[in-house]
């Protein structure tokens, strides 16, 4: 199916990956191969792939260590009939983190601050799901299978931005909470709240208030810290213009 002006399957799948904080994880029972499903908390890697923090005592962790094949279902959790909302069924392999552990830890804790209480427990480990594909259901006639390159963010050439991300997130949350609120309310139509930044990547900014997460897409790709600063200033200006316009109407 080709994207239409009001339906971009890749964009919707990317948004669900970035905004989801919980999902249904399907694994294969060690030994029998029977299907097993559990509820998990998750965050996202800069490329959009899911990050899990799970205990070695959990059945799903033992299953993954025996067979890394998994499926993860994410949905919009909107009001009304849940079958009318968009959802994705992502397939892939769950890999225990061997590198980038600090990156995974930082991004996970940004999304789930309460996990700070147990993140250092020896039986907990970070896993990253490497997608092999996803099945998107977004309503009648809007059912699409997508390849990873259609919904993951290309990080090639963005090494400077990834190195600057931690400092940028800290700076935004310490000094620019007002701008975060404007992004949320004026650019994304969200309610007033205690919005904070949880991450950024070449394609956008992730924000959160409690367990409600938003995705602010950039109009152009950014790959370094200087370009990120310019983009955030530009978007703050657009948000203030909308605020001023609504105040005079």
C-alpha cells in the first residue's frame, strides 16, 4: 500500500514505537515451544527499536535466553473500542545488551524513572529487540506489513547528535521546561502538564508527562548538536507564534 497524505504507515509505526511505554511481549516457552505472553514496560533506542529491562527470574526472560524470537504488540490505548485504534505487531529477536549499556539504561530510566529503584539489581538486564518486520493495523483498509528500514530511524552520520543527546536532554529539562510545554500544547495539541524531554534522535524529540508520551517530529533531519539547537529554537518560535495567535483571536 502506498502512503497517502493522511496516512503514512511508516510514520505511524515509528510514532507508536516512540510513544509506547508498555506492550504485550510474546515469547516461546523453553523446552515445549508453546506460546507465552506477558506485559512489559519498554523504552526506545535512538533508532526506535524497543528496549526492555527484565528479570532473569521471569519466565519471558528464560524463554528469550533459550530462543530469542519474540513478538511485541503495541497500541494507542485510546478511549473507546480498542480495536478501532492503531496497533503494531512487531517481530524480531531480543538480544541481551552487550554494548551501549549506559545508553540503554539512560533512555530506559528517562521513560521509567521509578525503575531507578531496581535497575542495579543483579538479576535485571537490558534487552534490545532487533526488529525483522512489523504488521500495522490502522483501521479498515489500512493494514500494512513494513520492513525495518521503513519504520526504524537511520542513525548513519548522526554520531555527533547521539554524543550530544544526554547533555541536550538535561539542558532542556533544566532550563527550557517552558519550551517543552509549548511544544506539547501548541504544536501537538496536548493538555497542559509537566512535560519533560526523554530523548532525541535525527528525526524528532520524545516528551513525557507521567506515563503519557508524545513524539515531536522534526521537519528536517538533524545530525549534530548545533543543528539540534537550531531546530529546537525554530520549533519554539513556531509554538510561540501559535500561542500569540490564539491569544488575539
